C-alpha cells in the first residue's frame, strides 16, 4: 500500500502546518519513563492519531517523539512522517560495542550504519546508510560541551 502526503496527513489527523521538522526516536524497553522524560521538554504536546507518536514544539520547531524499540517499530514513524515531508530523524538510545575503549555512558556518533535488517534495504537500495555530516558534527560539538 502506497499512500501520498495528503492521505498520511488525513490518517494522522494533522494539517500541513503540523508536519514535524524533526522526528526523534528513542529505542528503549522503558517507554513509559521515556515519554515522561522526553515530552517534558516539549510545549503543546498532543498525541497524533497514530498511537504513541507525540507532537510538540521546542524552540519554534515542531517535533515528533516516539519510543520505538527495534527496526519494525522505528520504521513506522520514519516512513509516515518522511512521506509527509519530514527530512530529519534522530535515533537515540543504547547500543553495544565490541571495542574495549567504549565504556558505559560513552556517546557514540556513528559515521555509517550497515543495513542488515528487514525494512531499510527497501528504501535506499544500498547496504550502508550515512548520516548527515553536518548533524554529526553539531552533535559532536554539543557532546563536547557537556
């Protein structure tokens, strides 16, 4: 099934002005705590007609937040809101590492991600995905300030 922008907007109960500037996904099992903590940063929070996908504003930007653990759940908000026109997605959460130099609590900013799970392979027709280098640089700057 392929829906266009207007169909997704109607299903979500949104208008053009509501299209998020940014989608933030947090991969966690503890979604109740995640929603409490993350939504507290946003103003005018409301749930879209899609369950557990919340819109709000932060510094004059419309943000969609969704606790999405695992690729099958994460692909839903990315596909839906990407189809509406959202161009930036940030995934936060935890990860494991195989290098002794990575310690618990370290911030990891990937330079690329290998595509090996089910859905992503159908979007970019490639086996590697690269983040926006400007966003990675900015995230690194902010992490250094902490």
